[in-house]
C-alpha cells in the first residue's frame, strides 16, 4: 500500500467507547490497528544495484580473478533493515468522554482533522442519557466513589422531577435562542461594516 495507502486514509469516523475505558486508550488502539494494517501491506520489490564482484574469468582455465558487473538487490529499503514504513498517524478526537461515560467518539485521520473544527462550530445536537441513584451522595459524584451521605427520597416524585427537567431544558433552549440572535446580529454588523 505504501504512501498511496496513507494518502487514501483521510476523513472522519465514529467509534463506540464503552464505560470504563479512557478515550485516549481508545484513540491509541485505533491508531495501532491502522498502523498494523498499513505496515502489513506487501512491500514493493527491492531496487537493484550494480555491484562489481570478484570472480574467475569465464572460459579460462587459469585461476585469474576479474571484476564483473552484477545486479544485486539493495537492502537499504528492506523492511527488516529500515523497520516499519509507518510509525505514527495523526488522529484527532472530536470530543472527549469521561471514563465512566459511554457513547460515540468521533475520530479523524489526515485531512479529516480539519473537519473537526467545522463539526464543533456547527453546534450539532447532542443527546445524553443520564442515570442516577437517588438518596446517596459520593465524594466524586460517581457510583464508585466513597459514600458520604445517605438519605430518603420519598419526596421525589415523577411530577416534580419532570418539572425541574423542564426548567433546565427551557433555560438551555433560551440560551440557544439568545446565542443565535447574537450570532445573527454580529454577522449583520460585520456585513454593514465591510
């Protein structure tokens, strides 16, 4: 495959990250597998070099030696001499997920890394599923943290929880609308000034 294989390796792709795995470890695993695939390709035939070797004169009974031009393979480009052709790849990460979080991790290779900024600036919709345990508090807000407080949760009802979630969702929607109006006004001001 060689450098042409590396040139074809461009773009964005999604990878599922399970809980308990660091995003950096996942990125390094993907990089390792891509490098293995690139380096597993059949190498090109070695270049031939002309070497002058000592040898007996052809057709002569005397033990006279002479120099003869001979084609031999050049071992400077052999895989066992120079090592693997590819040792690292530039892989970008669209966002980072916490160790305990699971979800889709967007990775980019080659020129696809420049698309990560465009994707981030597009403010694409994100969907989160939150799981919690009522009545317990830990020191690091995770289920594996040290328990620091335990209480009852009988007062928490579905209606109250829905009401609080609606307030949170409303504040986020209001911030989104205000941000869009601000961006529109800034673009109009920039056009008027230009």
